[in-house]
C-alpha cells in the first residue's frame, strides 16, 4: 500500500491582502499538522489574493520562487508536509502575470508550478494563459499534477495529466455558489474517467460580487468521496464555512482500477483528431 493523507482547505481570503492571507494559511497548516500526521495540504485558487482584484492583481504578483513561495516552503519544512496553493505570479516582464498553482515539499524546496490555461470571463483581461501541463514525481505523494478553477471543466486537461502518469491531481478552485452542481459533477467525472485521485480545494466567502461554494473534497478513482466539507455551513448565514477535510488514500488503487477497467488502454486516439481542432 502507498498510503497518503491529504487535507483540503477552504477559507475566505481577504481581497488584496496577501500578508493577512499568508498568516491565515500558516495558521491552517499549523492546526492541521498538529492534529494529525498529514502528507499534503491543498489550498484554493488565488488563496493569497482573492478573486475580484482586477488591475490590482499586478500589485500582488510575485516571482516563483519569491517571498510568498519561500514563506509557505518554510511552513512545509517546519511540519514535514507538501503544500499546494494558488497565487498570482509574474515573469521578468512585470506586466505579464499568471493565475498560478504552486507546490512546495517537506524539504522546503519548490516541487513545481503551473499557470492556468483556461481563463474565464474577466480573468482574460488580467492574466496571460499558460501553455504547459506539467506532472511532478515526488517521493512522498506519488506522481502529482496541478490544475486551477475552470480547467476542471475541460476533460482534455485531466486526461492529458493522466496519460503523463498523474496519480493524484490537486485541484485548486474558486467555484461560485450558483454553479456548484457543475463543480461536483466535474470533480467526480475527472476522477472516474481517468482512474485517479482528485484533491479539490474550493474557497468560501464573498469578494465584491461573487459568492463561493466550498465543498472541498477528495475523490477516488471510482468516484468514492473520501472526505468532504459539503455539510460545513455557518449556522447564522447558512453559507459554506471555513474548514478542512482530511482523507487517507491508497495510491495503489490507481494502477489497480486502471488495469481493471482499461480506460486509458482502450482509447482509440486516431479517431479523436477533431478534438484538437479549434472550434
């Protein structure tokens, strides 16, 4: 057995206040790791900045690695865990910024990063699209990939990552309350159709005009929900509340179910040529 313990975190980042959000993230790491042994902690998309920041995204963008990544890496080393989280990143050209996902390891080193490919709505005005789907080999949590938000709606993303060997996808999202049926369906479908695990951290709270639906969860290769925050509600507002869900999984199930159901082996790529054409 290759057992891995995962905590998916949902919280409400304070809009445009990276320092406060990093303090809150550090507190979550400390609380989770002090209560039980965990291997991986997953935070939502844009966890350090909030979502509806518009032109101010350029003010909070940082290099990878940089101060934010270094701080989270210190927390990862302190508690001996992998941490995945969303942030705004920039390249050498200051005006080019990305909606990014980052993973750091228990040795305090950067495992890797990913720039969101499928931008939705106003995101297109703020961010440059990514163009790579990296997969990372790790010692403690298997072969891992990262995706962000609307990427979840495109089966090509998770399928590509699966074909590249991913056993576990960390999905960091800002899914809106009004579209939660869609979110639930996508998380389960991506896990089912690729026989892999998905650890999905979806934020809560409200920015300016958007409410976010939470329901962070870890789902297995046969659609089993190992842990979920679907029932976590604020009793006063009946809105999704902050918290974390801990799941213990066995990565060996990925190979087991891929061999049993042959989803990847039974593909007929020569028939799918239309799928890579522009609409």
